[in-house]
C-alpha cells in the first residue's frame, strides 16, 4: 500500500529562499497585502481549531511584516467578538508598507493598541507577532523582556510564522525565544523549525502555502528534504527464489572489555533488519553471550587484527565502532577495517579515533556522530556544532567524503553531493544509551540489501525514530533493544517482503 501524502510538505528552505519566493509571488501578481491577509486568516483558523472555547486574544507586535500579520489577526478576532488587545513592543510609527496598512485596518476595526511595558498582564491566548524569519543576531531589547513575559505568562501561545528568537535557518535560540504551543508558518517550511532547539519551542506546527502558485514554488531549490513515508527509499520485494546470499553479509566489529553489549545490540539490529548473513567480531569473552542471545549470528572471538582478514574478505558491509574502545585492541581492529576498501558504517569509538587523524574512512561509507563526536571530528566546540547543525553536517560530509548522520533532535543526513535530509520524528523516551548501536546495525543491514549509503541512512534514521515513537508510548524506561522488533515491523509495513 502506498502511503498517503503528508499533511505538511517535505520541502525545507532557508529563510532567504522563502523571502525570495514571497517576492516572486508578489511580482507574479499576488499583492503583498493579500498574502498578509491570507496568513492572518490561516492563523485565525488554526487558533480557533486548537482553542475552540477561547474568547480573548493578546497580540504582542513588533515592527515588521510579522507585526502586520498580528494586527490583521487582531482585527479578525475583534470582528468575531473576542476581547482583543494589541501591545506594541515595536513603535507602530515605524511600520511601513503592508504592515502599516495592517495596523490601520486593526485601528479601523476598533482594536485597542497600546504600548507594551514590562509587568503588563497578558490574558487570553497570547499571539507572538514580534520577530520574523529575518532575525540573524541575538535578540535585542526590548524584545528579550517581551519574550520572557510571554514565556512566564502561563497563557496558551501561538507564534506567527516562527517563534520569535528562533533562527529560521538553524533552529538555534538567538539569546532567548518564545516557547509556543502552536506555530503557524507560511509559503515554505523553514529548516530551522525542525532541528536544534526548535522541537522544544515550536509546539504543534500548522503550515499554509497561502495559495502559492506551485509552478513558482518549484523554481526554488530545496535546502533540505524532510523524511516521510511518502518519500523514503524502499527495499524491493523479495522473489520466491530468495536465498541468504542475495541480501548481503555484514561484519560487525567492536565490543572491547566492558562494552560487549553495544556490539551485540548492533548485531541483533542488523540481523532483524534483513541482512542475509551477520558475522560478529568481538572479544573472545563476549562470544558465549552472543551465541546465547543470537545463535543465528556467526561469532568470532578476535584478539588481534590479523584474525580479521578472513572475516572481512567475504563481507559486503562493515559496521565498526560500537563498544570498540580506544585501547590497542580497538585501534588494531579499526586499522584493519579502514584498510578494506568496502562500504562501512563508523560509529562511537571509531569516530573518536577518526578524529585523532591517524586513520581514514573508506569511500562509500556512513558516519553517525552525535554532537560531541561531531565537534571532535571538526575540531570545534559542541556549541558551535549545535549553533548551525546543517552547516556542521555538510562540513563533516565534505571533510570525510562520506554520508553523515548528525544525530540529535531533528537528525540530519548529509551527502557529499550537497543533499540534506531531516528526520523530525522521535520521542523523549529515546534519551537512553545504546540507541546509536541499534542505528548503526540497521544502516549496515539496509546497505547490505543494496540501498545506497545515503538512502540506507535516510530510511534507517526514519525507521529508528518511528520505532522510538511507538516504543516510547509506554514512557520512561525505554531500552535500546526494545526498538529492534518494532523496527522490523515498521520495515515490513514500509517495504513488504513479498508483493
């Protein structure tokens, strides 16, 4: 069964691209004020759907087009008989163009517009129309005080286009940002609404394209693509004559003393995700546990890299790093793997050793760093990575000529050709150890089944996140291995084994 088209698009843009798109829509014949009116109506509809019993609205307005939207929404609420007040944080006399027209329309509808001051009580639904997508540096006064007032009000909050103070390009908080319950965004989805700090600030996201001409929208190149069942790569159905040799042999390398569980979870994930044959190379002490847990996996106890050659030769894909450690044992095994010109997935300690510069990642491979590992690999701070996650993902991909999965809220997948995908799925219960080990094994299994490195990474990240959502319904206490049977089920739903 083909998945239905998503409620929100998969195309993601940077703020400048959306502003350019807005300008081209106006140049093509749609007046700017009409687009502003459409945005106001879209927000008003979303507010009434989310809070059907509400009858009061307080708008905090800045002095740009975002404020214009706010003034028009206030006019709609006034017309509907709501108790409405606009608190002007930005001086209305500074409004120009369409925003000035919107201000005049609000006044003509009888909307009360007063200057905002610190300590002023906020009532009803609070509408954030302070700052738009053009913000680049940290928020400056009086806006930080206004944003803090919104966040401490205890009132329901709706943000127009983007929560004020959130970067539309990176999802980074620029000093301070509004924490919204609902965000209504327009024309094109901004990349910064889905990664970095954004998932904790956006709340429910509603998109309206403002009836933009699809032909004009399609002229704008994507900045990234949001992963969805609608656009994910698929594994082909298996023929009735299928045998294990058709679906790849994966060799997993890792599990130093004290870290055996990591590589065992990777191997189990790989096995349950459809790899034809799975081989595990680990410390001899971990072999009995592996055989008890996974008798289907070929287990080899290795004490030196010399023993790896015979295991590497027949393998199609290598997964290296879970529980590998940074001692001499792990270093020797990583050196042997790096010398094999086969596609590989490097995670955990393989990445920490890669950052030291003594080893190189083979071509056609995937690396799966979390922000701390990404910072070491780029030689920057974690704060710098998180300040612009898309840029960090691209930089890693170019530096190491590999597909990069930058993990975290709004995980990003970058390819050397400039492609960028984003996964906005997941659950807070996934904040637990071992999930990266499960992901690495899953990517290895999909690559063994003939998906490209980029496609395998995209499908694996999405399956992993959606499995976390399902398993997370039970709340705290999620264990990484809980995801494995759910991943298997989701993979079958997405790419049935048989036609």
